[in-house]
């Protein structure tokens, strides 16, 4: 839940800093990266390996990965918000 909160906080920070244009560019950029990743995984037929990797994760390792993502989002939010104009 904390990671989802940080995703929303980062989106709000981007909106505060660059308004609608920044949020739109960030959303389109994220979508392009995700679509490119899915395209690559499909072309290389790596979905089986992705499934094996995901199924081999323990609860503790999933929490660790989410903690890393959360720290990255918190750091990105901090760096973005520090330059935002009130």
C-alpha cells in the first residue's frame, strides 16, 4: 500500500511541478517503456523465465523489491518537489 501511495504522491508532485503537460509526458513515457518491455519479452519468448522468476520469490523478497521501488519513488518525489513552486 505504501508503494501505491508513493506512486500517487509522485504523480501529484509531477503535476505540481510541471502541470498537466509534465504529467501527460510522464504517463506517455511510462507507457512506451512498458510496451517496449512487453514487446521485447514477447519477441525473445522470455515469458516462461519471467514466470519462473516471479514464482520463485518469497514473501520477504517481494517486500524487499517493493521497498526498493518505494525508496526510488520517494527519492524521485523529493527531488521533484524540492524544485516545485508553491
